[in-house]
C-alpha cells in the first residue's frame, strides 16, 4: 500500500470512527498525522497566525532534553498547536500552562488533554497575556508563531527573572539577529534590547522538514537566560531604548548624524558633540560598531546632559535657556 493510499484509508477510518482522531496516527509520518488531524476537523493552517507546527519527533526530543525539565516544574508553552511538544513536556513531569489563540486548536487541545491534570490551557493572545498571573518561577518552552516572535520575546524578557530560562523555536535569521555582536549586518536594535536583558545563545538549527506546513526558511532553538542584574547600568530605560532606535534609524549614517537627524533641533549639535566625546565614541562611527556598553554610556550621558539643561531652564526666569533640550528630555 502506498503512503498516499494509506493516508486516504486512514482519513476514511477517522470519518467513520472519530475516536481514532487523537490516538491512532502511528502508521503515518509526523507531517501526515498533523494533516489528518487538521483536515478531519475542517481545519486549515492560518497564515496570518504564522502557524508552522513542529512535528518531527527527533527535534521535539532534542528540545525537551535541552529544557531539562524537573518534576512538577512550571512550563509555559506559547502556541502549542496540535500538542506534539505539549505531550513531550507533560511526559517529563512538567506542569504545562499553554496559551493558544486559534479557537479550533483550543478545541482540539482540550479534547486531547482532557484527562491531564498538569495541563492548563488559556484561549488568549500571547502578546496581551498577563504572564505575571502564572506561577513563578517558570521556564518558557515554545515554538513561537513566526509573525510575532520579536515583540513577544521583548515582552517576555520584560518580566525579568520570573522566567528562569526561555527555550524558543524561532526563524533562524531572528535567532542570529538576537545573538549578533557589533560589526555585523545582523546586529541591531533587537540584538541590543535582548542582550541587555538576557544571555542569549543558539542551541541548534532546525530544518523546514521538521514542520507542518513546511516554512520556507530554517529555524533555530534559541536559549535566553534573563539577568537578575543587567550587565550595564542604565539611568533611564526609556531613554536607553530610544537612543538605540535613533542611532539605528539610518544605518548608513554616523551615530552623530543619525541622532541629529532623528532629534533635529530638539537637541543642539554642541550637546551631541560633548556627549560623544565624554562617551569615548568617535563622531564617524556607525551604530553597528557600538557595543552594549557604548550605548549605555551614550544614553546615560545624553539623559544626564538634558536633565542638567532642563534644570537650568527651570532656574532661568525667562524660561528661554535650551528650551529644545528640555522638550527632548520629556521624550527621553
């Protein structure tokens, strides 16, 4: 019997005997098993949700082994899909708190794990979910939806050491951007914002054949370990973030010109020159050559300079001294 005829036969059996839906896919490949499950329920992959389900057992085992799950450990899984990784996490003894947006998959998961006491499912948007409401500390082990991976990672890291580790399957290029160091084309805003909050490394790469449906790109398992204390001291985090974004707004320009173009008349050129000198940064350097430590010094000095200028403005009865710098302080 060919694989195709086996697939058709198995599908016919599922229509006649729905109880086979979750339990009897052993004769099929992982990809075909997922296809049978989805289409027998009238489900189709949703591109707008970035759905690519990890189905290859070898990579699921590798992720679980890397996660090193302890009995009763709290595991947060985002985008559990059809539950392949979920099942493996439960088998290791973890308490799995899963977050799924797709109502059809929520129905499937509730049916599949109805008798599992260590599984709690939330029908919710991962970007809006209140993670502080879950037990802590926790590990995040997830195959992230491709279309929200970057903003979701930054949101999760905002909870600091509430998460002991994050093991996230993401597009390979996203993982490479996150771990990139100064000097490369991958290095940028995402690299700095993640490395400010966590130690990052790529554990291994995952081919498109491990997913259903197959994506057009390779993926990677990314490990993030949030810092209890950041590696650099930041006086004002909002200022730090905006300074980085302003510096990278025009990658082909120097740091000085990029900052000047973004800030415009809201900060004087003399102030910029003084800040760069104090930070030990040559005017001709570009943003991609600056380290996390460089940006920390630059941000702190810029914020301190504008704070001082604002104080001078308040002490001037006319209110005319460096009004543009005072205005910029409110944004930094």
